[in-house]
């Protein structure tokens, strides 16, 4: 990895990801779909749609968001986390565990 990528992983105030354009496009496409699903759920509620049908759509939207999180976690483990561990910084493990804990609360 180049020095710029290493710097991105370590900047505390300006930490940035470094996803490929392909990954970014995939994530944005998925999030656009989620955004549409949210608008759809709002519309269902406005139309007084049967609660079970709305809940089913909410579940599908949560699943779509979980897919986005999985893609982000995969990239994070393979870049920033791996780099920091290779540099001897094991504090990143606590950071990742906290992040996973937050995801599991949902």
C-alpha cells in the first residue's frame, strides 16, 4: 500500500477510507436503493398499509443496510485494520470490536 493510504488509516481527525471507485459505486447504488426503500415505507404508512406489510419492508431495508455494513467491514479489515496490526497497533482491535458491538445492537 502506498504512504497516502497508510496516512488515511491513521489520521484521527481526518480519517478517510480508501475504497476503489468500483466499491464506492456499489455502495452508492445500494444506498440509493435503501433511500428508495425508505421513501417507499413512508408512502406505505401514509397510505395506511397493513402493519405487517410495512414491517416486512422495514426488515428488507435493514437487511440492505446490513449488506452495506458488511462490505465496509470487509474493506476495513483488509486495509486499515491489517495495516495497523502489521505496524504493531493492536488498539485497532478494540475499535473494531466496538464497531461490531454497535452493529449487533441494531
